[in-house]
């Protein structure tokens, strides 16, 4: 994958995006190490205002206060960015919470589940207080202010050709759920999420990933909805895959086997959110590959399957 190029920026405009060099060495334009103990808006103020990470085909800007990221493709077009502030309901560039999860089987079949989250208020307001650069990554420590918690977040950004991987962990408390939220233009569509039956664009829906028995449809003439198919609606599938392709020009994969959920502009018209109930979170963002003449969705699907594995070609005799 090679090393990413990381530059720090204090004030003024960020570096202009470029194709970058996947084999470039790390450049340190200023001291990016810091250690602040006050969990308030001024924590980490000795750090740069932002960092810019570049590799072949991708440029990522990381903001310090509040923390957030934006992703640009090789043409310099922003394809995805964190929402710019917390909204008090679990929508923030990154957030986590404690609480309890209720599970039960339906009486009719053990293959259907009820999922009842009882979550505490989300911890949402984060600033970067420490930063460490390695050959291929930018690792940050985030502290919250005005949330009544001393826990910190450790967020690692790993860049390779046309790919950003983000790994988030909570230190000091055990989370029940972790979330990340992103801006969604009003014409953005979301395609994928594994084997789904009801539609190709999931905008406006909450789609969870958890393998369960297939649903029972209400009939050909009935539109899909929260109870059709029953009992859990359109998310029900034997084969969930938390990966989608956006019409904005990127692909997104949540690297998780825990029960997880995507809120595709369903609670806020201008934002989508991903959250799961694992002890940590990891996701990857894919953008088109420079100089690849194929339609761009092929690029991000190739990047995704190169990471997760590709199906074997059946032997010739299976085709008859």
C-alpha cells in the first residue's frame, strides 16, 4: 500500500488536493505531538488546525476542533465529509454511548429477532488533544467537553491507494454503541447492503445488518414498509453486507460482524449515520482509481473485494 503523505496546517487554507504519491515519505511541516489534559474547547490548541493526508487517488482532510474528516477523489472533488457539528441525538462526526440492548425471539419462529436498544445520551463533542504520525497513518486522541465523561477516543486514519480506513476505540469506559455521521446531499442515493429485496435506493430508510430468517410479504400489491415484509420490515435478509455505493462517487464498508445500522437520511434530510454495538468501530471509504477507464462503481467494488475477498470461479463443468 505504501506510505501516505501527511502535512499539518495551522490557519489559512488547507493544502490543495492532489493525486498524491502512495509511496511518499511522511512530511512534518510542524510539531504535531501534543498532550492536553483539559477536556474543553481549548484542549489541544497547540496542535495544527488540521492535517491533510494524500495517497494515490485520494486526499483526506482531518480537522482538529471539532474533529471531522472530508474525502476528495483524484479530481479534487469532495465526495464525503463529516457533519460539521453535533446535533444532540447521536448525530456527530463521531459519537459513542453506554446503555443496554434487549434481544428476544419472536414466538412464531426463532429465526426472527426483536432488537430493543436502551441507550444513554450520546457523547458527541470531540476535539483532538494528541496526534502521532507513523509511516502510513495519523493517530489522534480525542477528548470531549461538556459531556460528563473522562473517556477518550483513539482514532486512527490509514491511507492507501484510493482508500481511507478509520479505526475508532474508546478508552476509559466500555461503549455500548459507536457512531459516525456524514453529510448527505438531497439527491444522494445509496445502493447495496447485501441481499435486499425491496428497492435499489435506500435513502430515507434505516437498514440494519443482522442475518435472520426471511420475511413474510403482505402480497404483490402491497408496498414495502416497516411491517412488510413482516415482522421487521425491509431490512430483513439472510445475507446482510454493510457495504454500499453512493451516487456521490464513493463506496463505504463497515468492518463489523456486530449488529449494525445505517440511517440513510432517515432522521435528518442532510445527513446519514452508521452505528453498531461492537466495542470499537472500523470502516473504509473507497474512491475511484485514477486512469481506470471503467465506470467508477467498478473501481470501488474492486477495492472492496480486494480487501474482503473475491468469490472463486466455479469449475467449467458446473456450467453444463
